[in-house]
C-alpha cells in the first residue's frame, strides 16, 4: 500500500507542476521581469518582498480573489487523491480481487501494477502462496485408544479461485473452514487405524489423510500440499502397556536367541560326531583295503613264484636226459659210498672208475 501511495503522489505532483507550468508559466515569468525592471529603476530601496500587491509569484486572479485560490488548491488535491486511488500494486504471491460497490468481480488480477476505477472500486489482495495451519487435536483409534496429536497442514489458495474464496469467506478461511475440516477429517482417518498402526504405519496414515483433506477442501478453492504429524501422545495406561509389550518382546527375542545358540551348538556337535564317525569308517576301510591289497600282492607273489618254479621244473624235466641226471647226482655226491646197497650196480646206476 505504501508503494501505491508513493507512485500516486509522484504522478499527482507531476500533473500539478505540468498544469501550473502551462497555465501560469508565461504570466509569472512576465511579472518577474517587470519586478526586476522596477528594482533597477528605483534601486535597492524597492523591496519586492515587502510589497503586498503585485507579487510575481502569485497570479493576479488569486490576489484579486483569494477564495478562488482555495478552490484551485482543493481541486488540485482532489485530482491528486483521484490519481492515487486509480492505482494499485498486487504484491508477489497474491491475486487481486476487484470489488465494485460491494460486488465481487469474477476476475483474478495478477501481480504488479493494476488500474481501477477511483472511489467505486477496491482491489483486495488475496494470498495464494504457501500457508500453514497447525491443529492440536484429540482423536480415537479403531481400538478406542485416545490419541493427542499436533498436525501441521501446508496449503495454498488456488490462484484461479481467489475471487471465489473472498466472496464466500473473505480472508477468514482459517477459522471458518480449515480448522473444522482438518479436525473432522483427522478424527475420521485415525478411527480406521489401531493405536499400534498409527505408530508403525504413519506413512499410510499421512497419505490417506492428505487425500481426504484434498477432496474436502478442493471444492472451496484450497489445495493441500503436505500433511505432517508433529507428535503422537497416548494415555498413560496405553503407554505403559506398550512399554510392557516391548519389554516382553525383547525378553522373548533374547530367549529365542539363546535357544538358537543352543540348537546351533548341538548341531555343531552332531556334525562333529558325524565327521568323526565318517573319519573312523574311512580309516577302517582304508586299513582293510591295505590288508586286502597286501594279501592280494602276497598271493600274487606266491602264485607267480609257484608258476615260475613249475615252469622251471617243467622246462628242466622236459630237457632232462639220463646223462644230465647222473651228472647232477654226481655234482651233489660227497664221494662216499653207502654202506649198504641193494641190487646190482647197474641198477643203482653207479659208475666206478677202476683205473689206477
């Protein structure tokens, strides 16, 4: 509003000076030259400031009729006020709503300098930038637990609906519309969740409440940007129950961890025993295998030696002659005759060398 007044004053002053210049400029310059000539003619004793008549800075028609001067001054002030009232500056983040004799015009003026009809029209600045509404409310969950919460809602008036909002609620939409609708929708939404779900699934609660508020306020030209729950506070009894439940769950979890550890240790012992048993079986199988291999090797050796001996005997037998047999007998004979022999010498196969 200060900017409007400043611009109007500047324009008004410019208009007044232009009017004075074109209306009285030539006359005032002529009177000033005449006064200078009189000063040269009569000398310094002539003081134009002590002369109450024929002042070069006051037109003659004002000197002759002072009431007319007052009328001109009033007219100039009226023109100045009229010029100021024709101009309005809509600030950033606002829309201008034009009101003519109390009737709202179905138009939204944009930001910047706007013109209007003086005295009969008014431009009201309606805020369309982001605003905040904070509500401290108590509600009930689906399991009938009392909940106290602080809810912060960020919203803005739709720029295309600024004149409608002003027509229906003026600028009191916080108390007339926002708070009652937020309180009602909050209670309706929390009634769908249990107290535990309000804590564990807060994102789902925020999403559902945001959509519900948008549907409720969109017909009135208000758009919901975000919804934030600052805090949830439960009754003392419910808080104690939650604490006891959490403690029990922690104890159960700790016991479960101990059981898991015991089961793991037992399983490790079973696995170790199984491994030891398998190692014993493998070692016994290895020893048995080694014994079996040694027995097979020994049998193979004996068989091989027997076969070799048999083959040698067979070969010797197949090549044996009486002379070679006698030769072998003699090679093993120690040169001593037996003391007793039966049969003839020919039968015994003994050859006695009788040569001297």
